[in-house]
């Protein structure tokens, strides 16, 4: 495997993990809502802690994404597909 292939594979993996974590953040938000509706303070605290951990992972991973991601999106359909999925997940 070439360095470029490894770099691209790492980027695709990072984008996939970002999407997965944003989906998990959404689910934790729903869990928080349910806990609020049910006056479940312990459950709310647990869901909030999980959300904080997910948000920290997303923040750290985002900081490691390449600065030339927009160029890579234009040049690589697989990168564009992942970033489109990520944008759709965030907008949901």
C-alpha cells in the first residue's frame, strides 16, 4: 500500500467515524429528551456524559482532518461521498 493510499484510507476512516459519532450524538440527544420527560436525572446525567465524550472525540478528530479537505472532496468521489454523508447527518 502506498503512502497516498494509506493517507486516503485514514481520511475515509476518520470521516466515517465522524459520521458515526454525530449519529450517536443525535441518539444521545433523544435519550436526554426522554430522560427530561421522565424526570430521570440519573439517566440525563449519564446521557450528558456520553454526549460530552462523543463531542470531544468529534472535536479532536476534526482538528486532525487535512486543511485541503475541500480540494480532496473535488478530486476524490469517495471523500466527497463521506463529507456529504457527514453534512447530511449534521443537518438532520
